[in-house]
C-alpha cells in the first residue's frame, strides 16, 4: 500500500525518496511504502495551514471541541484497525496496543471538553470605570513532530489540544510509523475537521522535520523524541519567537526500600523495564535496592523476568515484542557488552531473542556502578541495571545523578520515607508503589533537566501551551483620562 501525505486539502505523494514501512516482528515484510516529503512539500503544507488559520481560529471553541468529540467516536469505531496497525507497524503486543489505544481515546475525550474551558480571567483594575480581563487566543500554525514508540497516543495528546485551542497543525509522524499517522488524519477529516486545518508530511527528521521547523511561519513546536534531535531543533529555532515544548529522554530509577512489598515491587519493575520492550521514555532503567533485601528481591525479580515470553507481537502469549529496528537492537546489545567489559554481570538475558526479527531477551545486569554508561545513558531497550544502596539519602542522590529528570518511583510502606523521596528527587513525575511508567489525560506530563524543555504536555496545561494571553482594558467612563500611564 502506498501512503500519501495530506497537503492543501488533498492526498498527494511526496516528491522525495521511496521509504518502506516494515514489520519489526518480520523485517522482510513491508507493510506499506511512501515517498518522502521534500522541503518544497513542507513549504506547501505550512502555506496551506497558514491560509486555513483565520477561519479555524474564528470557529467558536465549543464547536472545535465538538469536532474532537466526533473524532473520539471515529476512533472508537476503528479500534481494532488501530490496534492491528500498532502491532504490525510498531511491534506492540496486543495488550500493549490495546492499552495505548485506550490512553489515546481518553486524551481526545479530555481535550474535546477543553473547548468549554478556554477561560480567561476578569481582574480588578486600579482605574475607576475600567474593566480589565484576559483572553486565551490561538497562536497560528503549529508543528507537531512525534516518535515511533507511541505512534497513536502521542500524536493525539499534541494534535488535539492544538486544534481545540484554534491553531492549524502541520503533523510529521515518525518514519517508522507513518500509517498510523495517516489514519489519524483520515479520521479527523471524517469527523468534520475543515480541510487544510491539518497537514500531514511523511519523511525523515533530517530533511522533512528540519524544513518544517525552519519555516518562519511556524509559531510553536511540540516535539517528542531523542535528545540529539531535540538539540538540533533547538539550534534551528535560536533567535526566533517560537513557543517550544520538548519531551525527550529519561533514565528512570525505582528505589526498593526495606519495608516494600517485594512481590509488588518486582512486578512493577518488570512492567516498567520490559513492557513495550523497554522502548519508553518513562521506562525503568535502574533499580536501587536496599542491601538488606537485595538477595531476596533479585531472586523474585529474576524469576519474573525469565517468565517473560519474547517473540512476534501477533503471537498469543507474547509479553515482549520486537525492538523497532536492527540498529536499535545492536545499540542495546552494545550497552550490555560494554557494561560486562567494565565489570557488570549478566544475571538474566543479555543476548538476541530466540528467532529472526528485532528481538532481545529482557536483560538484568548486576554489579553496575554509577560511572558506567549503562547506568547513566538512555538505552531505549529491555536492559535493567540492578544496584544496591544503604541509606535513602544515598538512593535519592544516585537517582538524581543522571542528566535526565523524567520519572522516578519508590516502593515503600513508610509514609515519611515516601514523602522524603517525593521532595528529594529531581524529576517531573514521581510514583509511589507504582512503576515509573504511565500518565493520565488530565494530569501534566513531562520532565526536568535533559528530559524536557518548555511547559508540560497533557492536562489543562497542555492546552494552554497552544495559546497566548491577550490582556484587555475596557474604559466605560466616557471621559478622557489625564495622568501618567505606565
């Protein structure tokens, strides 16, 4: 099947190179193909969105929200198609794909209601017979660039608030998962979104993505992806008045305290580290275990990890599907080999999966030190570093040791210990007796340090990012004002 981009209200092929969309469980199987967008295609997409902006911005916000509500129903009607696409195009197991689908539709449902919540404020003026208030107004054309690991939910948590706030959108999904992006746009249009309120471009970030961000008509950028790409996009935006939110890497730690329920903790760590084959920015990469319970916890963790089934995502009973590419698989294996060379020990896994495809065994490394790359760099695969600690202060300090600050978790029955951890860790999201993964539509999502830039996504804050504040001074005295104004 040939996938096409959506520009100027029409589905048209790109003008660039041919790209095959493959199934990571069966790499020889091409599920679709497309021709990449050229810089000229990108310019046309932005021009179309710019022309459509005034009419869409002047559509009442509740009416924009009702289009999203119809889009929500469109998604529900096509649930099985989206689940199958996530399994075939990204490699998710069915439970993982169903979970992402539910997260995505929850997000659209929440943001549809934001059409009734784009509130300003009425603020008292210090001048008599003057009313002062604020309005929330849209920005213009916004760029949305999304990753391959959550190809359904992440586009929805960016596109939905951008549209309900009155902006027009140019959307570039990841090269590995273009088909899901095409289906999202098709369902938006079917729900009644005006043609040209959204444009879709397909292609690699190095060409299509950079051309999009470089366009001077772009008023905001919402990006999720690697730190390297994020840094490049920041360079392109230097000196320009463009609002930016970026959600990038993570090196998330779980602390298991002596009072923890060890079975609950082991279950949570396995879910956080090896779900989605570890390809989450919020994945658990490190587990710091108090030395008094290290042996017992390691045994429980190892048993649960060895019970995981690795294989093609469509096969019944599979709990760990493929990595997205051969390149990503090699990267993960190299991190394991480097750790072993530096003195770490593999206690579970450590090698490729049992059959062809981009599979890797869930891996636990022992004797890992903070100075090893495996303990401080984002791997984006099913690799977990196991490390002991002695005091909670030490565990907090080592949680904060890495350049990232996205998510952290503690398993404990001690209330004082949990609050000490919550206030001590330098991250954007904290979990207690839960894995490092997860989020809810109505809650802000994002991190600090190298994990994030700009305002949070999701929740009401995620909508406000796509707006500007306009302050209004309304004088109803009917007489000229005399005096100093500042």
